C-alpha cells in the first residue's frame, strides 16, 4: 500500500465515510496505524463553541491515534450546502489543507483523506474536489454507491480521475440501496467497465459494523 489515499465518491451521500472507516479498520487489522482526514465538511453543528462535522468526528474517533479535530477537519461549515457557498466568508485554502495533511502523515503509517460531495464539487470559487486531490498528489479510491444510475456515474467519475492526472488505486462497491434490482449484475458490469481493481463489495447495513465491513475488503 501507499502511505496515503484520497477517497472520492460518485456523488454525495453514497457512503464515502463508511467506506473510509471500513478501510481504516482493515488497515488496523493489518497491524498498521492509520488516521483519517476530512479537509472540508458542510453541515456542521456547534460543540463547545466550535463547528464540527459528524463524519469528521467518526474519522477522528476511529484513527489509531487521537489527533486534534482541527487537524482532521480544518474547514467546517454550518450549512449543509456546497462548500463554495457555505464557506463564502472562510473559503478553502489548499496550502492550509496541505500543511494539515503533512502533519498527519508524520503521525501514522497511512492517511486516508475523504473528499466532500463528488469529484467536481466546488470547494471555493475557483477550485473543486479534484483540485484538492491534485494538490495532495494522492492515488484515488473511488466509492461507488450501488443504486440506479451507478454505472453512468462511476464511469464518468473514473474517467475524470484519470483526466486529472491521478492514479485510481481501486474502487469500492457500497450497497446503499436495499431495494436495488439486479445488484450483482450491476457490480459485474462495473468490474468489466472500470479499468481498476475492485477492492471489495460492502453489503447494505442499517447500522455499520466496521470490522465486518473491513473483512469484505482486499487491500493486497
């Protein structure tokens, strides 16, 4: 494995955080230390006077070591809207994100950086999630929410990752729709169409068991 990866998804709410947490547990099961990072998060709540995001708190809690929240999530925005709108008064600065990422790399064997929204979701007036991944220069793991439309969204995102000049280290099928028809057939189609390894199929769960999900992954 590399020492850091960028986790993106085919859309918002496809399960990037659950996938990232499953990866973190799998890495820990291999005897390595890991920390998570969510540089940009919208839809935060106040905790002791500071904005914090539920997904970022999960990444912080499931890391091998405890790190300061501000290091995990330097840009936390109150409104659950696109970061370029939510953060109009405090726009994302990639230099700050890079500095936090560098600090985290010194603390653990592996750092997993979770994006926000989809690959081209804007994070400020001029840059998108793709620019964030390029700034960090990381191989990308693509989380595909297995639901109606996933084949088109997965192919478009996969092509966009390569167009950005970054390597796609693999993809994860996250089954987030219990009513999905022909789920296995859709995953089989994606295996044929995406020129990158399938790292695992994460089954649908009402409440996540991250150790169980981790055992569905093949990271070798």
